[in-house]
C-alpha cells in the first residue's frame, strides 16, 4: 500500500490591515478619552454630593451633555459615514434629529411645569361638589337633589 500524504487545498495569505483604520483608531481613542472625562465628572459629582453648590453641579452636568453631543457627532460622522456624505443627505438626518431633541426638551419643560403647579395647594381655588340634602321619611332615607 502506498502512503498518501493529504495536503490542504486551502491557500492562506497574510492579512494586511485595511487602509482606513487609522481614522477609526483615532476616533476610538478620542471617544474613549471623552467617555473617561464624563465618568470622572460623574464620579466627582457622586463623591461630593451635597457639598458642591448648585451652580457648579449645573455646570458639570452641562459639560457632560456637551461631551455626550460631541461623542454623538463623532459616532455619526465616522462610524455611520455621514462625514463624507453630501450636505443634503446630512441635513435630511440632522434636521429631524434636532426637532426630536427639541420635542424632548419641550416635553420635559411642560412636565416640570405641571409637576410644580400640581403640588401647590391653594384653598381659595379649591372647588367643592354640592352635597345633596337628605330628608327623613317614613319609608327610609331619600336624597333630594
């Protein structure tokens, strides 16, 4: 019997990284840095809860929101490839997104207004339903309207 040596017909090549990965890695490190700054600011607010003034807390929250919007911009621009698109295509996506963000802000503002007005008690504006008068008859109690 003959010895058969089985060789694989698969041809393998050394994989070279794609040419556009430098931009993606740059964006990755930028997003990682922004995320770490956001986490640091959040932990700072958590650890110093109550000792920071209201103005500083609002400033830190505003910085976190701005950093989050910057991250959203880079994600949409690089990973969704909108940075290379035509202006009309970008406006088709950005304008409805801006309106959606405005709707969220308007609903939060309206909800806060309702919440703050609902929790106020003013006895002069409270309305009472009229109570029906009750007469006693021989057959029992009958309300008279």
